C-alpha cells in the first residue's frame, strides 16, 4: 500500500461483489469523482496492471479519455470470469452504453499445476493472499515456476461495439483502469482472470499441501535411537511419551467456521494450521531424539 490518503475512496463497500457463483464475480459500478493520488492504482500489482495497459495503447488520447471515463463513473457493473472482464461503458448517456470486454489469457492446466505446487510449498504466500496482499516474492515464486501472473505488454486484448478503430478504445481503457481498483482490493480477482476462483484455489492448495506433508513424512529417514537400544543403555526407566494432542489441524474449518471475524476463510486457515502443525511435529521429533541421545548416550 502507498499510505496516500488520496486513495481512501477506493476502499468503500461499493466494490463488494453483488454476484459470486465461483466462476464469475460481478461488482457494482464505481461512483463518479473518485479521488486518486499520484498513481491511478493503490498497490504495486494494480500499478503493474496499469503499466501493461498503457504500454499496449497506440493512442495516448484514448488513454486520457478512458481515464476520464473511469474517474467520471461512466463504467457500469464489472463482471470478471476466467480470461474475460466485461462492463457497459457509456460516452455520457447511461442509457446508450457500449458492450466492452477486456481479455487476458488464462493459464494452461500445466501452468496451474506448476504454480499450485510452488504456492503449496510457501505457507507465507497463502497467508498473504488470504490477507488480500500480493507480495513481490509470490510473483517471483510464480515466475520461478515458469508462470507469469501479472500481464505484460501485449497480454491484454479488447473488444467493443463502438465504431472506434483504436485498440484499445477509450471504453476498454476505462474498464481496464477501473479493474486496477478491484485488483487493489483483492488479488484473487487476478487469479480468477487467470482461470481459478478463490474457493477452487484454496481447496487445491489444501489438497496439495496435505499430499506434500505425507510425502515428506514417507521420505524422511528414521530419527533417533531404536527402542531396544535406548532401553538397554538407559540408566533409569524412560518417561512415558506424552499423550497425543486431540484433534486434527485440518478439522479447524468445520469446528470453528462460525467463530471467525467476517472475511476470514476457515478452510484456508485450516490449511495454514496443518502446515504449521506438520513443521512443529518434525521439530519436536528431532528435539526428542536429541534428548534421548543426551540421556541414554549415543547409540552403540
């Protein structure tokens, strides 16, 4: 975030989705005369979206007019779905809007597979997304997996039923500018455009994280001293192991779903808890093995 007070108007309730069926999200129109600061977007990833738009435009005049349309409230409700953003945009008469679409290519199944594997290994990235943040490290992780999340030059295409020959026309520019405000508020909108809805992502990450933890446990070498050796070398009876803690980390969601503040995703929190619990279990196992060696001596 920039901390610039000029962005205060970008965060009111009028950007909440009015329809969300998983594969499409619709947002009400932004009010006119929204204040902006030194840059149009409020976050670095929203600004990256604007940079891709402005580099692709051939006519700077269309950019200027589209920006004026965006801040003047001439863009209607925006609908976001995989690969597609659409809205009615008018030239001054709300009763005569143009059907306008901005497209960005969805990721392929192979790209999603690589990206989800990379994200599942980074609990901090999942936590950041759930907090509606997109740290630069997350984008770097995606690029290391051969996936580009944010658009680059030429990645955005537009369609409009207006008579303009310019690509993008002022109506598409206005729509794309307003999209940066939605991205500022929720980076899951970008991931939806790239082909996955939030609920799908959380479920796939939870599943991959669980499989990864099982694989790590199966591949881990034995830790500690065999029980018979430890017993033979012990100067005194060993204390009984502590009783296992009740519950399973991934059971957090159904148990506590009604106890979180609004906006907290219980399923995703369960995913993070499972990851933390698995890491803690491995640390505790290693620590207990070290204590056994100190008490009983090194294995002979």
